[in-house]
C-alpha cells in the first residue's frame, strides 16, 4: 500500500498573510505577545463556535 500525492498541490505564500483565524476548542487563559498571562480576574476565554481574526494588533 502506497501513499498517493495530489497531482496539483496549491502553493501558499504566508508572507502575504495579514491575519490568522483562530477558534477555541476549550476554555483557555489569555497571554500577551511576550508570553505573560493576562489577568482576567479568574475568568477564561470560553469555548465558542465563532472565530477570531488575529493580527499583530491582537484579536478583532
């Protein structure tokens, strides 16, 4: 049994991306860009069905 590779593999240039889309699958803590935990007074980001757009300025 062998692996079959798609004949046409689409290329993607991540250097042209301006944001990412993230979705939380479980409750989580929040951290800033240097890895320091953000104090949300005991609350966590809830699991949700929506998506967040994140760029260098933070979630929007």
